[in-house]
C-alpha cells in the first residue's frame, strides 16, 4: 500500500539571501528559465521575476550607439574645430548632434536582460543587467532605511532628554549614566550613543569628554568583483594555503578551456600539480551542471573510494561554471568525495601550473578552433600525447612515467589512459587531423 506523501510547501515570507542572489545571477548567465531558477531556490517563479525586475539596472553605453553612425559624415558638431576625430567615432554626439537616434538591441527587447548574451563583452549598446552584489547593496539600503530612527514615543524621547542631557554636560559618560539610572533609562547604552550621534538630545557628541573630535575616515569603495559569495567562506585561497600546510594531500587544479564564442561545448581540465599530469574531458555544455556531471562520470569510472584518494583537494577559479560547490563536493553515493577551494579573483597565477600546461594543449587545439565536434575519445588521445611528453622539470621523465609509480595502475585502465612511445608523441594540430576544423 502506497502511503500519501505530504510535500512541504515552498517557503514564504523570507527574504532572498546573498547566496541565492548569486545563484540567480549564475543561472541567468547560463540562460536558464525563471521556472528552473525558482526550482533551484525552492521558491515561486514570481519571486524570482520580482527580484530581477526590482534590482536589474541599466548600464549606459560609453560608446557611440547612434543608429545613423554608419552613414554619418558630420564633423565638429560639438564645436571643437581642432578635433581630429570623426563624429561617428565619438560619443559626444548624444548631446550635440540633431540627427542622433539611439539604437537598441533587438535581443534585449525580446529577453529583457543582457545576462548570458555572448555579445556582452564587445557590445556598444545600452545594457540591462542583473548583478547579485548590486541587488544585495540595494536591498541592504532599503532594509536599513526602513529601520532607521528610534522606536520611541515623543514623551519617551523628552523624558530621556531631561534625564540624560544634564548628566552628559556634567562630563558623565553614557556607560556611567546607564549604570547610574538603571531601569529608569528605558534604552540601552548603545541606543543612547546613537541618539547622541543623531542629535536627538540637547547634549551633542561634542559634550562627550572622550569622544574623538576628528573627521571620520573615508570608507574604501569595494568593487563588485571583490565581493565574495558567502558560499565560498572557508574555501578561499588563504584557507587553501593553510589547509595544505596542515595536511599532506594531493592537489588538483581545475579549469575550463573554451573554443569559439558560439560553441556550446567546453573542455574541463584537471591538473595534478605534483605529477605535472593533466586530464581533459569534453563537457556537452559550459555550465555548472556540465562540471558536476563530468566529475560524476569520473567517479563512476574510478569508484568512490579511488576517486577520493586521487582527487583529495581541487583548486579552481571563480568562473560561473564552478558555482555549484555542493554538487562538486558531493559523491554519487551522497557522501563527500573531495574538497573545493577557490583562487582570489583575477589571480590565475595562483594555479599557474594548470594555466601553463594549457600552452601545450593549444599546440594541438589552437585558440579560435571550434571544439563542438570533438569527442571524449579525442580528448583521451590528446591527454595521452601531452602526458607522454618528456619534461626538463621532471629530469627527462614524462608525467605518465611519474604518475604510474604513484597512482594505482587500475586508474589508468579505468580512464582509458595509456602512454605513447616517446618517438610517436605528436603535439601539433595534425594529431586531430581527422577532424575538419576551421580556425
């Protein structure tokens, strides 16, 4: 007899957290639907829709976005007769040219957002974007604005003023006043200090004897790229350095290699730092799901125990395809299979061994080459030739020579890896000549 299973209702009445906003931004960049995003966040699609509508912003173009710029022959419309530029190469025509007509993106009118657009890096038109850090900042401003002030009546404010102000002007501190008045003062010491700073009392901050009478320090502006997701707490590069100091573990550096802009596929690279060995896996989609599915496939081939022994720690960058931390760390048997750490933003040198090894990969697959037609068999072929290449840093040995002494031989058989004779190693594009690719 099948029992009725009660499905828990979606959570209501709770504000979105910064981690959920990061998830929304990451999935929008992957062109996922609102319904799919809502399922990931366990909320209704209308909640996601309202969040995007409320906190998306317009990024004004600083380039010439005039509809008529191709046929424009105007000169000196801004009055600068010595300007060597043609008006169509300048953005000042927005203010001065009578023929200026703003051009808008047709895709933006259809989709409503520019997140996930492959043209965003070089588009000169006005953009509409959703950014998690901007949304969180706006949300915090609204939240703080609504909580400003003091939950006191006019009579209570007057009573506090009559009690406190004379004592402050006598040189007493707020702490001393609170201790002296006790329950007669219906606010805490911190609230009393905030009331003084807000000039709500006859006594002001200059009446406090030990108050620092200097200009407040300027707060440093935090760039959006420097704001770290709370999901990565305890997983940043400084945590990684401390972890490997305390633990003797194998470290794998993980990255993604892309082909052409319009490509759907991507290549996941896994670099064994101590062995100089790098593995390549084709992903059917350049998304977080593609990364998790690839790691699941490797674990299925090796087995959970062998996978955990080989891939103990993984260091990667902050790409959108690596946002699903739980998915990468969780085994197909629901246990924990590895530990993920992240480099600092814009610090690819922190996993320089992996980045440097990509140079050899680019000998075989040059930049600008489409990778949509490659198969995993092609990637295994590339892996075998690159790792059979002798390195001066390994005193004439190849990564496979070293790996076969330290890694169980079964792992090579399970992953389909085998060394190539040194005289047959091919590190040119002719290795994949059976693929008719165009650069």
